[in-house]
């Protein structure tokens, strides 16, 4: 009788590096959007800034998740381009990070702008 060390039934661990990178990018973009939209003369400036900054980053992460769902649903099986290797690489790069980036920007910038209108 043979035994093997294959662990086919073990759960697959997802790589969390992508989630960490998207979160860091969301925090940076949220900081820039909050700093650009913050009125100069408001009461409790620091508290409002931190609230909008954190909420904008969370909305950006939600946008990344929605963009990833859209990418998985709409990603084509075959990519055919007439631009050769450059077009193929552009299409591959777009379908690997494009919808998530659009969701990140929409979630963060629109979220920060909306929240700044509410708290100002």
C-alpha cells in the first residue's frame, strides 16, 4: 500500500498581498482627494479630515472589490488584437488591473467628495 504526502483536500490560502497593496493605494488616493476637497476654514478640521480620509479609503476598497467582480464576469477568454504584441500586452494589463483601478478611483474620489459635502 502506497501513501502520498499530497494534501489535495486542504483549503487553498489566498494571497493577501494584492489586498494589502490595493488598501495602501486607496489610503493614498483618499488622502489626496480629502486634502484637495477640504475647505480651509471649518470647525474641527482634523477630526473631519481623518473621518473623510478613512471613510474614503474604505469606499475605495469597496470599489476595488466591485471592480474585481466586474472583471471576473466580463473578462474575455481570448484576446485578439490587430496591434501585435503591444496591443496584446496592453489588453492583458488592462484585464488584470483595469476594472479594479476604475472602481478604486470612483469609490475613493466620489466618496471623499460626497462626504466632504456632508461634513463641511
